[in-house]
């Protein structure tokens, strides 16, 4: 993966088997194409995660399903996690307001689940945004670091299966269930995203 700077319109056109002029005609350049691809990815993710949030399941089950679905979506689109890490490292300089608006649907899906659980008295006063951040960013790092995890497992001589996606999902679900327990919460401010 070459990243935004390393990907030229010529390479993109060749890989997609398109005429370069067609890309410029439809997208006006590489940055517009990049943003369009990100919006499409986050629209699909937002739709799936919003469906989980609006389901009739219990909030704790929705939270578990959110984690599993986010990891599955990231595995299906392995290029997204490295892109997001680059955007984080570069301050999101290629993202625009429209892209952020689409991305926030993912945030709202999870914060809605937390807010629902709190309102029902099933969750303690955990901060929805902080729980979102401490759930999603480890997933992004986990997904983006597969080659590094495999190398570390080889060097440290431990079974790479200990780091498989199912174990990771179960671990993160367990951490989240502990974080939202009414008795575990109580320290720190509780915020909302509306």
C-alpha cells in the first residue's frame, strides 16, 4: 500500500483499468476520488452499525454486536485501517466536512447504544465518546498491524492464534461490558453526543 502521496492517478487508472481522463472527469482529481471512496466506506459501515443500534436487542448485546461488526467490516476492507492511521498521523488534512459528516454516523451508532443503556439503567454513567474512542481506535490499530503482530509472535515465539480476530473481539467485548457496568462507573464526567 503506497498511501495517498504514493498513489498516482496513473497507477489508480492502470489498476482500475480505466482511462485517466475518466477519473479526472468524474472526480476532478485524486483527493476528490479519495474522499469519495472514504465516504462510500463509512456510509456502508454507518448503515450496518446504525441497524445494530436501532435493533430490538438489549444495549449490552448491541454493544457486543457493534464490536464484532466493526472488526468484520475492517477485515473485509483491510486497506481502511492503514488509511485511518495515516490520517490520524497527518491530522486528517485530506478529510473534508462532508467526509466527517459521513464518519460521524459510525460514532453516533455506538454513542446511541451507550446512551440507550444509560437511560434504561443498564449501564453506569460511562462517557459515550470516550468509550467509542477506547473501543474503535484499538480495533483500527489491531487491524492495521497484522504483519507486525505476526512478526512479534514469531520473534517472541508465542502462538499467533492467541491474537486471532475472534479472541480480540471477545476481549474487547469483555472490556466494554466491564466499562459499562453500573458499579464500575462512577469516576469521571459523563458526556453525550447528540
